[in-house]
C-alpha cells in the first residue's frame, strides 16, 4: 500500500531535508504538495484516455484500463483523506483556547 503511494508521488521521504527557515519550508511544502496533486491529476487523465480508447474500440486491453482506473481512484481517495485530515487539524487548532 505504501509502495503504491510512493509510485504516484504521495510520500514525504523526498521532502525530508535539513532544518530550513519557515518561509523556505513553506515553499518546499507547497512545491511537494503541488507535485503530488499534479501526479494525481496525471493518473486521472491517463485513466480517462485509456477509457476513451476502449470505448472507441481501439487496441487497448481491458485489464490495463481497469488497473489505470483503480490507480486513479485510489490516488484521489488518498488525496481527499489527506485534505480531510488537514481541515480537521485546522479546525481543532482554531478551537484551542489561547
């Protein structure tokens, strides 16, 4: 499961670096997050392209279409769960008394 997430770029192992200034850390996180979202988008686009080829009757294997669709679906579900956890953490921080 973790290996599958690393293939679509949703691991943070490459984002680990020496301590940086807050502004630099924000830029690094933003770049990491943008790249991860781009890879999820690419998986969705690839699955859509294979599905269209299958519908048009082009030479594409059904199992390849199904695998691409499942990879895209799992990547999107993982992205949504990460978003939900981030929103939940933000809301929890906002409820904390000063």
